[in-house]
C-alpha cells in the first residue's frame, strides 16, 4: 500500500474526528488544533470531507449540563445548540485557508433509502466539484433509537463509501489497534497493518477506553473499517492527540492501516450487478447503447421507451435494440423519465418545471451485463 499516494491523491479524502480530541476538558472546541488540521489539508490536491463529532459536547456547557446527557431530549437539545458553534468554527477556519465549508447533516435513512442516497451523493459531488469542504455530522436532533448511526465512525465509513473516497482517516484518542489493552498490558503490541478483518481482529476490539464525550470505541472503529474496506476504501486509524494532527503520517507515524481489496467503483459495480428486483425498464436507441459501452452516462435523448411505474432511485433494466444490456438506478421517477424521454437537457425545465438532476442514470450507478448474465 502506497500510504503517501493515498494521503496526497486527487480523489476524496475523508477525515473523521472524534469528540475526545476535538473538545477540551472545559467543553470548548480546540480551535488551534482544528486550525492546524485545516492548514495540513488545505494544500491537498484532491477533495476533502471532514466528519466531525462534537456537537453534543459543545452544547452541554450553554445548557448547563454536566457529563454526557442521560435523556434523549437533553442530548438532542445539546446537539442543536452545539452544532451551530461547531459549523461556525469549521467555516471560519476553512475560510481563513481560502476554502468554503458546507454543513451536511445525515441520518441513517438518508443512506438507506435509494432516492435519498442519490440526493446525498449528488449534493456531495456538486460540493466537491466546486472545491467546497463538506463538514458532516449525524443529524442528532432528529435521529433516534434504531434509525441512528449511533457513532461517527460508521457515519464516516458510509460517507467514504458514498463519495468513493481514496482513504478514510480515523483520528482518535488511540494510535492504532493493539493485540491487548495498552492501558493495562505493558507489552501490548500495536498492529501496523491489517490485510483482512477476520474474527481474530474483531476480538481485539476491546482495547480502547471510553471517554467523557465520545460514543464510539474500538468496536465501532473496526466496524467502520469493515464497511469502508468492503467498499474499496483503505482506512488509517491513528491518534489525533498531536498538536499537528497530520504531521508525520507520510513518514509512517504510529497507526494501523486496514487494506481494501478492490477500488471503490469496482465494489459499487459489484453491488449493482447483484441487484435483482427491477421496478421498470428503459429502452435505449443504438446510439445510447453504444455510449454506455464506452463508459458514458445514460442521457434522456437516447431513450426510446419507458415501462413501469417507479420512484427515483429504483433499479431499472436497460434494453438496447437487441435486448437487455444492463441495469442501473434511475435518477428520476418514471413520470419524469417519460416527460424528458428523447429530450436534450436544455428542455428539462420546460418539461419538468425544474432544471433536472443530470443524466437519467449516472455512469457510476449502472452496470452492463456480460454475455452470460443476460436475463430473458
């Protein structure tokens, strides 16, 4: 694994920051530390996404709360108060570095529902194309119980999956995965590289102590690493306790690297290939079918017919003049696809009442069948 290339590549880098290193003992943001992080990331050629914990921790002091809130109502109130300060601080620091920051609050449902997933993906894509730095957090003011990520480690992994990240860095209060609890075992050995997360690696996940602010631990970090690496994104778990949080990473500063087995797009294509429940069918002309084979997105002007009633984000089969050629996730509901069928994008506003969302199916959301995969 070429660690330096990953840190300085041109594809998205996702950096997750835990509450325990973002907030000081008085419940205030460690602004100097945050500024150092921004300074280190400003010169990176590729896009940057920051997944930032800390809203509940920052909101406790203004509400007069001591310790982590014990009731859901207090936690959500603290999140509502703290999120404003958290976003403002990040926005000020990135602005000082010449970049614009954007607040993106997600719930589990945003990434589980196909239509909302596509909305989120398109928003991230637009922000990153324009050089904006998304500051991501769970929308704690509305997320409850079983519909929560529950920790920002897993949120960061899902975000890395969403944006096709080159690398996920988990900055934590621990400097890697150990073969025993380093707090109680003097000779505990840090594991510098994990090729594959198996049962033995999962069994080591009890090595990190809990903190007063965060909700995660080593268990959630291993879970996050499983999600990200399965999506084709390698993971670096390292300490954020340094005053210069990215100093020394190029030179192999202490940490644990988790390897990914395939590229993010390859993992996504594999997932798309395995989907079977088609909700509709789009018939393409020869020109559109040929363009897909050359790696293009599906444009409305290449559509000949639309079968079925389906929502945005539904899996649809793609037929060319000679039969089935592939499948993908529709960027529009069926009624809108029918309205723009055969039209150029300049006419979308007149036909739909809004300017549209780009191609009917983005090239990253479709897969072409191999000859032995053709459905009847």
